[in-house]
């Protein structure tokens, strides 16, 4: 009986975290990948579009581990839902300008998350300043928007880390000469070790903490702006 009493609140808490975070998480990873496909098309590569990836349908971007298992584990452990979608294939040979194409296609995903973070911050500030706390869904909406801000910040910053195969590494690679770029991309063989180091040490926290602090500052700035109206 005691076991059931303990398990039910934990399960309810888990379900609540998933319900609050899932919409923002799906939108974040879908927009991230769709932005890669959209920018690739702008530079002349329609591979992503032909494969149906220029879409906001989560099913076409779905990855079993990154979209389901990994984020659910994060929610189960009491953290933020974090994961990834299936990468959009890109054929750089089709780019009109290869260096610019690689840079902007790589940056498009994190940029989409940054834009979503600002939109979420604006809506959150609006909720805090213009909507009464007595509104029935006030807490639910504010928690969802807080989650959206956090998830998009984490996705943007994580993907901007300049280590292969993350987007940040491709942005750096686009600025290097051919030989230097190949040597830099060879670091991808150590990507699993790098990921373990990030997870098992405070390094990831050192990277994310300033970004999360900045996102809170942005929310507060918008709150002060709306409060003045």
C-alpha cells in the first residue's frame, strides 16, 4: 500500500512534466530541422525538401532515441526534456556558395531555436504582466512557456558547441581551408567520448548556466517593457 502511495505521486509528477514540456520540445526540434532544410533550399540544395523534411510534421523528423527515449528519461529524472530529431541530409555540392551555404545551413537550426526562445519569452512576459493569476490555466500556460524558453536555449547552445558533428563544428569548418577542415572533422570519431565528458562532468553546466541566466534576463526585460504599458 505504501509503495502505491509513493509511486502514484511520482507518476503523476512525471506525466505533468511531459505534458508541460512535450509541445515545446516537439516544436523546438521540428523547427530546428525544418530550418536546416529551408536554408539548404535557399542555397540550392533541395535534398531535404525532396525527402519531406521541409515540414513541421513531427513524424517526418522522428528519431526513436532522440525524440522519445532520451527526452522521456530526462523527464523521468526530474529534468527538462532534451533530445534531437533525425538530421536533415544536405548535399553541399549543390550549394551556390559552398562556404556560406555550410555556415548558414548549420546556423539555421540553432537560430530557429533562438527565435522560438524570444517568442516564448515575450509570451511569458505577457502572461506575467497582462493576464490575471486567477485565470484558470495561468499556471499551466506559464509553466509551458518557461519550459519553451529553457528547451530552446539548451538546444541552441548545445548545438552551437564547436565539436563534430554538432552544428557549431560545421560553422567553424566552413571557415577553414580544406586540409584544416578535414582534420577538424576527424574529431567526430571522439564524439561519444566528448558527450560522456559533457554529461559526467560540470562542463555542460558551465556552458549552459550563462545561457540560462541570459534567457531569464531577457524574460525580465520583456516583463519590464510590458509592465510599462
